[in-house]
C-alpha cells in the first residue's frame, strides 16, 4: 500500500469523525496533502460504488468540511447513484450551491423512489432559496411518508422572495 492509500484508509475509517480530537487528527493528515491530490482521492472514494456507503458519505463530508468543496459535477453525478443515502446526501450538498443545474437536479429528485431523497431534495430547494413551484410541491403534500409531507408543507410556506417583494413594497399599510 502506498502512503496515500494509508491516508485515505485513515480518513475514511477514523472513529468519531465529529469529535474535536478526531477532526484535529484528520486535519493533520489532510494538510500534508496537496489540494489537487486531496480532491482527486476523496472524489474518487465518494464515487466508488464498491466502497461502503458510510465511507462514501465520509469522503463527501471531508471535502465539504476541509475543502476543496465537492464539485457540482460530482454531486450531480452522485444524485444518480444506486444508493439512496448517497443520493440524499448529494442533494443536500447541492442545496448549498444555488445554480440552475443544481435546481434542476433538486426538482428531479422530488420524484425519487426513496422518501429520504425526496425529503432532502425539498429541504435543499428551501435551503438555497429556490423553492419549487406549487405544481412541483403539490404531490409531496399527499406523499405516504409523513416527513416528505412535512418538508413539502414547509417549502410551500416559503414562496420565492421575488413573489413577495412587490406586494409588500406596494402595501399601503406599512405595519
């Protein structure tokens, strides 16, 4: 095994990754790697369907937390993964990147077969400030999963700001 394989194994299997001591140990390993090498190794691990789902999600979290952030292209690719947890996590991260391409993926995933993915897609739309149109969200209100229904209702409560600006600014009663 070469040193980058040992480092990758350490990064993806280190215990308690959210603990302060663990994050410090992970950061010590990451700072010695070039940014381009870090991106390549972690993106490859995230996209590898042979890896356990937990390691793939950890690779995405390391990219997001320590940089460089996962690319929109990688996240878009992962939204078509066979594993629902990978799709759900990818669409959550897409919600941090408000672009037309990411919005398209989020809207597409509102129709995913897995309820967690549908819920995360709805939450991502709200997070990036681009909730879908009523026609996109209406089916979620009748979903079999209660959390999808809840996310759909919360998204409907947040109309796009552009829809509210003119009526609010034109209101005669300024209260």
